[in-house]
């Protein structure tokens, strides 16, 4: 089926199976102890600054929707090798019309909002990870630049770091290629290394969390429609 309820049922089933697979994979990754040192190795390998002390924070972002409806982005956080659900956040995408599918615009919107939050609260992580390839990375970088520009127009914000090097990368699922804004060619980590697993763990958990946000919104909408009828 291509349309209507049967297709919706297939999409729902596919998402359920995918989420189950990710949970199994995450359970496998949890059996490997990931540490602050592994996160340091990631930062060194892709060329970003490594803090001397305290916690190291990675954030990862993913987009989920159902045929362009109920589009949500997720933010998951890893601190010193461990997931920190208290810092998770979901974003309802506001700039797309209902039914419109545009992951690039969604990533751009989320990064605009995240950048403004970082400038207001001084909470820039040590690495922002985008689920996707070169184009998703480019869209995220565009959103960060737009967020910085908007901040410069806000009279209440001061000392805005316009020239700061934002620690940003993306991870593409098929070959697990890592892209950063300053290079055209991907960075490849050896498979099954803890450093790659840190990035995979962040990516897979953000995917799971975005699907959860999407499903929750769909469930609420179905309950509301049922009450109306």
C-alpha cells in the first residue's frame, strides 16, 4: 500500500521494529564501558579542543516525522561516556508546514534554537553531533550561523562570540563516515573501537528519542480525534 491507513500501519510497524533494533544495539554498546578518555580521543581525532578538567559533554541531534507530520527533533547528551537523560530535550519543528518533509530545514531550525540557548545560558557542549551526512552538516552549520546573527540583533545579549569555532560533526549511517565543516573528505574511525562506539551510541540514542517524541505526538493526536468523534 502507498497511501491511507494500511501504509500508516506499515510505517508504524517499521518504526517499532527499528526502535527495537536500536534498543538491542544500545544494549550491546552499554556492555562496553565508554569513558571520558574515549571522548577525548574523539575530539583529538577530529581536531577539536579538549578541556583539561571537568566533564566532557557531547550532544547529538536527529529528526523524526511521519510522512511530514508530527516532525520532531531530539537532543541527547553523553557526559564522560554515559548517557544523561536529564539533559535530553525534544523540539517540535515549527517552520515547516504540516505534511512537508525537509530534514535539512529541520536541522537548521534546531541549530538556530540551540545556538540562542547556548549564547543565553553559556552551555556550549564540547561536540555537537548531527545524524546524517554532508548536507545535514551544512544545514546545521547554517543554523548555527543564523542563530549567532540573530543573537547580535538582540540588545539584551552581550559579548557574543561571533568568531568561535563551533565543535560540529555529522555521522552517516551507511559507512559510519564522520564529516566536519573544515574538510571535504570524511574521517573514518576503525570499526568496533570505543571511539566510534561513542558516536554511534549518541546517534542511535538520538534516533530512538526522536522516534519516541514523534510517536507520542501521534498518539496524542489520535486520542484527541477519537474524543472529537
